C-alpha cells in the first residue's frame, strides 16, 4: 500500500490534477481510496483461454502501433507486446497493453479511464525515454485484482444415448409346401392324392418389446456451485529490497494448491534464490536467467503450497540482490484449473 501511495504522490507532482484521472482517485483529504478498484494482470490478458475477454475492437492480432500511435521495434501485435520480456520499454509496452484492455473493459473498475488517457500516458513516457514511472503505475493498477476468470471447466457427463429400440425383423414367411401333382397311372386303382402337408401356422414370433430407453435420470451435469477462478485474487504487489511479494487470496470454498509459477524480472544477472508461501520455503533450486518456470522440484509437502478457503497468503520471491522496482510478470497456476 505504501508503494501505491508513493507512486501516486509522485505522479500528482508531475501531472496536474484538474480534470485528469487523478481527480477520479484522489479524495478530498488527499488519501487514495483503492478499495473499489480492479485490474487484470499482463499474465491474465496474454492467456489464450482469456482471449474471449478482450474488449471491443481489440484483438490479440491488432497491431500495437495502430493503437498506441508510435513506431516500435519489430512492429508487434498487442499479444506480442504482452509477451515481451525484460524491463525498460518492453515492460512499459506490456503493462500499457494490459492497462488499455482493463480501461476498455466495461466490467472492470479500473483506475485509468478512458482509454485515450492510457494511450497518452504511454506516448509521453515512450517519447521522453522515462519509462519506469508510468510502467510502475500501470503495473500497480494492473495488479489490483481481476474480477473475471473463466469458469472451471466442467467434467463432461456422458449423455446417455438412446438405447436402440429392437426392431423386430420380419420372420420369414414359410414357402408353401408344393402340392403333389396327381399323375394318371394306367391302373384304375385310385392312387390316393397325397394330402398337402399342412403349412404350419406361424406362431407369432413376439416382436421384442423395446426396453424403455432409460431417460437420463437427473444425474445433473455438474455445475460448479461457484466460479472458483473468479474467487481467486492476486494483488498486494510490493518490493522490499531483495524481496518481491504478492498476496494470494482464496475467496472460494475449495482448498487450492499451487502447481506452477512463472516469474519474469527486469534485471538480468540477478538470481532468484527461493520462493516462500506464508513464510514456508516451497522452492529453492535457484535461477539467474529470467523468466523462471517452476513446476517441479518443489520443497516441502503439498500442503505447504496450499491456500485454504477464505485465506490470504504472501507469496515471496527472494533474490540475491535487488531485482528492480517494477517490470515484473507473474503467472500462478492452481490444481483447480485456474491461472492468475
């Protein structure tokens, strides 16, 4: 929270309050009310299964330059800008795209509104070469907590197919036994005309009665009682010397377990030493080449990576030296199918 206030105070010195976005977030007393604000992270917007949430005219393939009105290296799309690694202008670009999508989305109570203010702030920072203040502001706002997440995929329930009704096959009609033809014999003796063997009466072969196709008894298609993904929040981003911290909050009724962490940081050569959840070390392999993808070699028990219902835990990344103040990118996946 102190980091938020410091950034806002800095920006108020640089940007006149007037009728700008600051008049929307500063209260009469000069404090900042952030309780109602929301923002979805870079990690949220760049996931393929979240493309359906992109608002309005913006798509993953929209050229970055067409939206932000500047010439940048390699002419990336909005999605490619979100996927950029490292700090400086790359960090500014990816955070600006997330800020734009947050601002344009009708269901997100975002700090920056309307979209043209986000674009203007990006252009000013880009043209001045002073990337970090604006990037840091976007980054903090984009981590305010995402109100949307895709519903937990349902396990498909097999819909019973109709048991085929046995159609009775026609019992073949017996062919008539041929009548013996009486041949005239020279003898006057009456050769008895052999009587035609009686064609046996066909007993009705019972048409197999179709067993009633079982009507799918209300084995209800499992609908989750709640949208678990929408109940998970990643926010509270802070940097404390060599430590970078986020808060993971589980507002659902389910226990969730971290299964994967992908973190990128701005200063190469800085080594990630270990990761802690609520003070317990859950990974300590170490890595000095960002981004780091952690999905194995966990330390401790599975329970150490769990967040219980209605619980908030601090996820802490410890580096050997200060990794920078902004330009971080974090994705966390859980065993319930959600990614923040």
